[in-house]
């Protein structure tokens, strides 16, 4: 039996409900936080339970369906709840599978993963405490017990993880330092650094001969236009000047 089926049977065990009442109760009690039961999927689960003979409904004058649990549904619900309470199950099988395969990761990868889980547990405990403190005055005793049990489980795992991480670090072998080979970039890919006199990357270059050095703009000679020749005197003026 799925969580959604068990939840709907349990709610109908309390009293017969219309579908919109079931949605309202699920929202009020925050059931969707720990049960995969959406607004649309609820109708699918109700129809499934009805086809199995665990739920029945009556239609009123407005066409609304009033659902109630059947005697067969009562028996299935009681058997499922008794099994859940009496059988001890692993809290997180996925985490245990990860622990069993630690050798596939490097030391820094394992440490990063464990510290990430530690942070995730801390945040979950903080948020769950806030939610429980806000909703505790209106919660039934059974749902309050569920909140407290989950808090104790998360806190116990966090306490175990805090002891496990240093114990694992103490026995984990150190990883060798990675060897980094020098890389010489091709000439066309080398970066030209600014000529900072204090830069440790400055490399002396070959001196340029004076005749090949460019002339600074301030010292360049301005090219003047060629002077025009004076006009030649005519013969009469030359003769007048002679004695």
C-alpha cells in the first residue's frame, strides 16, 4: 500500500468526506510535506481504492461525491498500520549503500560528501523544528508524535555523523600530492606582460641599435615646403647699377 492510499484511508476512517474536504484537510495538516499526494492525483487514488472495494461513495443533489471507507478498507488499513508499527526498517538504505562503497571515491571526495550531508541534516532539523513549533498547538497527538519521531531520528543521525567523520579521517590514508609538470606555452600563445620595473616576470630584451630606434614624435623634424627662387632682374636694372 502506498503512502497516498494509506493517508486517504486513514482520513476516511476518521469520518466520511467530500473530495474538496479531503484536499482541505491535507493542506491544513501539511500532509503533502511527507506524502506524495497531489491535488489531481488524489482523485486517481480514490478511484483506485473504490475499484478495489476499499472505498465507496454517494452522490448528493449537487453532484458531489461523499466518500467513506468500506469494511474491507477498515481491515486493510488496520493490517497496514500494524505492520508499519511492528516492523523495524532501515532509515536510509541509500546512505548505507554509499558507506559500503567508500573505496570508489578519493579522500577529498568522501570528506566533501560527508560534510555536505552534515550541513543538509542541520538545515532539515532547523526547518522541521520551526514547522513543528508553529503547528504543534493544532496538531492531533498522533501527528505531533510523528514530528517528534522524525526530529529524534535526524538528530541521532547528525550526532552519529559528527563522531564518524573524525574517526574516518583518522584511518583514511593520505592522498599523494599530484605532480604538476611545467607547461611551456608556444611563442604565439605567450602573454606579453607590461614593462613594470618591479615585475618578477620582466625579462631583459636585446638593446635596439640607435639607428633603428623610432624617433619620438616630439623630436621629429617638420618637413617645410621648398623655398621659391627669387625673380631674375631684367638687364636694364643690372646696367643701371654698374658704374
